[in-house]
C-alpha cells in the first residue's frame, strides 16, 4: 500500500505543471484523472486518485495548508464485462503447458487448478502440501482475514497435481511445506503470474490469472449453480460480488 501511494504521487508530481505542492490546484488533479481515464481503466484511475488523495490529506495537515482535493470525489468505475475464457482457450492453455519434467508438470497442474477452483492468485501461491487432499479432490483455502473455505477439483486435476508432486520430490527445496515451487524455492504470486503469462503467450491466448476466477463463476452459474454456494466457494463476504462476477452469466 505504501509503495502504491509513493508511486502514484511521484508519477503525478513528475507530470503536473506546478513547481511545488502549494501550487497544485484542483484543476491540475482533475486534468490528471481525465488523462488516466483516457489511457487506462476506470479502476486504475480510481486507485491512483485515492493514493494521491492520501498524500494531500497528509500534506495539508502537516503543512497547515489548504487541501486541493477538498470536496472532490473519486472517479466512478463504470461496470465492464471481464472476458470469459472459452473452452477452446482453456484447452490451448493446457496443451501449451504440457510436457515432461518439473516445470511443464507444475505449469499444467497450476492451469488446471485455476480452472477447477477459481481461487485467487495469492491463495493459489499460498497453498501448503497438507492443505490439498488429492483423494478427496479438495483443498482448504486460508483466504482473506484468516477465513477458511473448501474448494473442489476434478480427478483430472488431482492426477496432474500428483504427477507434479513426483517431479517436485526431486527438487532441492522439496522439504518446503509450500505446494508450488520455482527454481529457487516457493513460488510467489508474481512468479505464478509470470508462469501464466508465459504459457498464455505460447498458446496464443490473452489471459491474466483473475480471468480464471471470472470464468469459474460464469461456468458455475451458467450450469445452474446456486448463487449462495458460489459466494461460499469464492470466499466472498457478501453477495455484492455476484453482480460483477455473475454479470456475464
């Protein structure tokens, strides 16, 4: 969060036509947000606005100066349909990941696990060995704020994970409790993100990890799944996210 705030205000400060913070006006900030909305997504512009807002709140209190953002409201996020991955695209991703050896086995298992469970990127990266039960086809997800939930996966995915685990046993960091390993050790969310992007480039498919979550939700509802069950499976606190994730279905 701190890095996001610092990056946002540094970027804004390098672009605004003012020599120092006391010279920044509401119009400067409005022009910057308009530019961001033109070149980037609404959610990104909203995030940048809130980061800049935190800086000027702190700056005005510290310097006993007027806050140029007083009375301003964050840009609205216009609802957008997130592209859903078609069956053919999922098949292409699996085929592109396949192969012999440690990395192909791992990558194939990751793509299949994403497809079956719809877990978040950070959740997938955080799995430990004892949180995944291949016999039951279940995984315990720690989730946000320590809230646990159970997700299911198919026998096909269980087989792919089992094949990966055989290769994993030869890894020099095999004693690690974390399920997914990279060359140096446990994979971070960024490492898994890069693996997905690499596979997607090879498959010729445009994809980011969160699309698996949207696709999972779409398929679940499209096949007649109950909304309340989807809320539990996805680890949402309220039904509000159904409006976003269920829109395509």
